[in-house]
C-alpha cells in the first residue's frame, strides 16, 4: 500500500490496470490517498514485508494513468500478508474464498485459516467457532457480535 499526499474526492475508486487488467483501489486515508494492492509471493518472515520497488512503480503507473495531474510523492508505504492456498497461476487470480481445514472434523483441535479477506472477519469468526464447537466447553452466548455495530475509527490526520 502507498500513501500519497493529495486526498481523493468523491469516495473510493476501483481501477483496472490498462496493461494487465489487475485491480487496484484508490481510497481516502487520513486526509490523504491510499493505493493498493499488489500480489507478490513473500518468502521471508512477516516482519520483513515491504512493498517492492516494482510494486510501487506498478501502483503509481496505474494511478497516473487515471489521475495524470496528481502528486505521486509517497508519504508512507506498508505491506500486508495474505495466506493463500497453494495453487498454480498468478496470485492475483487465485480464489480469496476462506478455507478452514481442521485436524479432525469430529473433534477439531487445530484449525487453520487460508485465504479470505479482513473485511469478512466476523463471518469467518462465526464459522471458526461453529467448527470448533465440538471441542469447546458449552457456554451461553453473551453477545451477538453479528448484530453489534462497528464504531468508526477517528480520522487520524
């Protein structure tokens, strides 16, 4: 992800690269603009995740194609990691469907999460609890998290 100085107006943008049709987003971020994302296989420890030069150039090229008169000065940059199931083909074409394999379907003690998206974390959490229920002690539900509103994050500009 890249943070650029000029804020975008009129919401969020979904763009497709004119060279390979990969999707990127352009969204307001802390009074500035955030660009993302790219898909690069990362072989090091998570703490070493950083946008590569070629990823930065790619994002800035797509941004300049659609917003030719905007600043491309990078104020900040960061990378997130998404665990995708092994598959052939380009990472950006792989399914983002959440996979939840367990060690023993009748009495699961180990569950892994592959794929998915952060924006679906509540639905994923519900599925995880349902799958692990046979291994968990019985408890009364104390909250219906699917009905609790999320509070907006204050603007940190």
